[in-house]
């Protein structure tokens, strides 16, 4: 049995940068619903746009290779070990 590690990354099928896609995949939400919520809140407030740009810069891109996926998984396990202590 393989231990599935869910890692927050930018999505593989993003419209602009994949931030909404990655968040939707991580939390099990609908991608288009999250994008719509982002657009609506962006019309009334400027903060979602700023948060999107920050997440675009700090979130790792979707792991293209198995080596990248293993590395991200290892880092997530290390962080979880530190938080668990």
C-alpha cells in the first residue's frame, strides 16, 4: 500500500498560473467554482489579486517528473515531522 501524500502545488491545468487549479485539487474543490469565487471577490476587493500573485511566486509548479514528485513528497514529510514534535 502506497502512502499518498497530498502536496499543495500550482495545478497542471491552470488558466493563468495554475494557483486556483492547485488549491482546488489540494482541497478537493471544483476548479471553476474556485475561479468564479476568485473573480467575484476580485471585483469588490483587491486583496485576492495580491494573494494570487504571492501564491504564484511561492507555490512550486506541478511536478512534471517522478523525481520532482518524490522531492516534494519528501519535503512535505519533513515538514509534517517537524510539526508533529
